[in-house]
């Protein structure tokens, strides 16, 4: 099996164990990662040998569950989460000269969408261009200063935190939009297009008072303080002005 697939699988295995509150059996991990139980056992052994705090425990019924001890990070002022530390460890084992290859595409499409830093001793301009176009945060060619790597890691983690924060805000915004009725969505699209209440009433065939009522509901549900903010929220949602008939 290519090394790139093994790295991604082992990261997903660590992530699955970290996310599990009560541990996970080898059979459950096998099904989740869609690999054989033999592969899971081999990965667990390799990760234990690498120093990860993995352990198994048996319940009263004889069922064995595996856990990842998240307590190992307590007292370590690294600024990294357990997932980030796991990713940093695994990434150091990636083979060199893989920029622009299927591995980078696999990692870019992985569930975690981890930012990628490429380190190689054989880099050239075409390789670095391919890596950056494919989504790499930084491309470092050996030898490089230790500070260069620290700066690249800091940039990558900040970029990932910003991405996750943006996704959270967008999810909340979409949730608000889902609370609007069909008529309120029509009114919202016309408001952000710059229509006046009287114009909206004419287009929808309702009274101006009804438009004002829907407009108030839209502003309340979308938590917009004014039309300008509502326009910005609509832009984030990708809601454009209605097309003329």
C-alpha cells in the first residue's frame, strides 16, 4: 500500500479514537475506516510504538475497546490540539517529492482538510508551483532554518482555525435562513436587491403592510440590524437579486 494512504488512514484512526467517548472496538474501527481488522491491529501497534498513548481495556462482558488518552496533553503548553499534534507527527513520515501527486489530492479531500506543508530535499520551481496550486500552505526546501518551519506551522494552523471558524459562522447563518418561510425569503431577496416596500408589494401582489410585517420577521430571524447588514449576510449565503421575469 502507498505510504500516503497509510498516513491518512492512521490519522483517521487517531481522530476516531479521540472522538470516541467510550472507546472503540477493533471491529468498529475496521468498519468505520473500511479496512480489515488485521490492518487496524497493525496500525494500533505502529502508533503505540511511535509513542501515542493508546491502550485497550476489557469490560465485564469481555468486550475489548481501544482508547486514546487525551490527558497526555495536560500540562503541555504547546498551543496545539491533540489532532494537530497527531497530524504534525504523521506528516513528518510522508515521502518527499510528492507535490502535485494523488497523495496531496487525497489529503486535501480528507475529512479534516488539514493544511499541508511540503518539505523536500529535491524541490524545484515546477514542483513548488504544483504544490501551491494544489493547496499547500508552504513549500520548504532543505536545508531551511528551524524558524522557517515554525513560521510555516503557525501560518498553517492559523489558516485552519480561520477556516473552521468561518465554516461555523456560515453554518449558523444557514440555520437562521432555514427558519424563514418561503414568502419571507422572497421578501428578503427583494429587499437586498434594493426594492422599496411599495415595489415589493406590487411584485408579490400583497399589501404594503404585509410586506412590512414580513420584512420585520426577516430582520429578526436573520439577526440583522439594518439593510446593509442583511445585504452582507445574503452575500455570504450566495443569495442574489431575483431575475426579472
